[in-house]
């Protein structure tokens, strides 16, 4: 599932994915997780502010 998400977000084919170094793929996973957490915080703030 993670591979599909990374390929979708990066616009990569399977071949491009498997040719990336593992350390870079791990950084992308961490970045996407941090981005999602940040977006969740913003959404909660917006929801709270609109009450």
C-alpha cells in the first residue's frame, strides 16, 4: 500500500520506485506522515475556529 501511495504522489512507475534508495523512500514516508499530521492539526483548528 505504501508503494502505491508513493508512486501516486511522486508520479513514479514501479521501476522508478524500485530504483530509489531505501533511505530516500523512508524519508518520503516520514515526510508524508508529517504532512498528514500538520494538515490534521490545521483542519482541527479551522473546525474549532468556525464554532
